[in-house]
C-alpha cells in the first residue's frame, strides 16, 4: 500500500517526536525531532482518542511530549497499511516514561498499556519478545478484547495479575490452570462475576472478553494508584539498576560481576555519604 497522504505531528494536543535518528542527541529516549507521522485518517482518530483518555485518567494529566519510533513503514503488515504506531516514551513535567523502564516502573507501564488495550486489539509489549522491549507496538488489525490463544493478551493478563493485583503467576504467555485460577479469583473479587459464571475455562475466557474494557479500567486504576514521588532521587535510580539486573539477567553468569561492580560503587564511602541525604 502506498504511504497514506494523511499525517500528524501532535496527538490530543501533545507534540509527537521521532526519537530513532542516528544523529547525535536525537536517538532513543531523547526528545527526538519533529516528524510527519503518516497513517490512515481512521487510525489517527483512534490514536487521538486513546491519548485523550490517557491524559484524562493519568494523575499527571497531559504530557509535554510523546516519543515514537514511527507509524507507516514500507513493508508488509500493519505498518505498511498505515495502521500501526510504536510508542517509545512519554515525557511529563518531572517524570520520564521510557518503555525500557518496564522492570523498575512496572505498574505505571501496565497502566499505560491497559489504556492502549482499550483502543487497539494488538499491543506488543516488553514481555512479548526482544524486538519489542524498547517500544509498545499497537495496531488495529484485530478486535479489542481477550483471547486465551493470543500470547500478547495472555502475557498482559499475567503481568497485571502479578504486578497490579497481587495474584502472582508465571508470565509466559501460555494459558493454563494457574493463570485461569488467578483470573477467576480476580474477577470474582472485583465483582465482575460470581463463581458459577466462571467455573469453567470457557466461561471465564468469555467473561474476560465481554468485560475486557471494565477489566482494563481496573488495571488503569491499580497501575496509576500511589505512583509515588514524580521526581526520582539518585537512590531511586540505583534501585532501578538492581531491578533491571534482576529482570534482564536473572541467574545468568553475567549478572554477578555487573551487580558486584554496582554494589562496590554504591558501598564506597563517598557514594554512601552522597546517597545518605536521600534516605528516609
């Protein structure tokens, strides 16, 4: 499909910048540069409504800047149809949200993702595969809702159960008794169902699909609740490093020397004296 003539530079009153330039200072996670983001008119309308809702439900209100890896790309699939958008980050006053921050800003990440899942059927996130760790891919080639055979939707449900609702499960994208059991307990606790309504997997999955928007609203409320201080201290950032090491390296051989180097730095007398001013 030829590149759509339609394009945007802002969404719901907020500028959108491209942050994947190879030029110094304009790459991933920076403020990037102004850009023409080409997509279909209908898809732009969906994006606008999505961000409009995000500004309304997020305690931080409208952001200052949206960072994106792009929309239309001349290749097969949703990008080639002008019906996809890649989110790299959102900048508010005092808070920078970058999609690679999932390991240490998980609840906030999932709240934002839940808003997108109300408007777009396909959302590929940090847990989906290595290629999507640094951005949220959204497109409208599939309907909004839950499908127990769609790995991306199961991954989100498992992450929400684990990190938003204190029902920890294996986050592997595979529907099974553990995930179904936790989801069943959650929808009953939220008042979305009685046990008889969800006493089989088929009934549960049907209810999750039918009540998907309400469940996403619960995810948004839980993820944005008690988001803590907007301005992070150096102590917070040090904690974020350890969280990333845990998420990315786990029990791998590479973790120990890297974690040891960070700990050695943090335990140095000069570092401790500096960090002490931020300890409660």
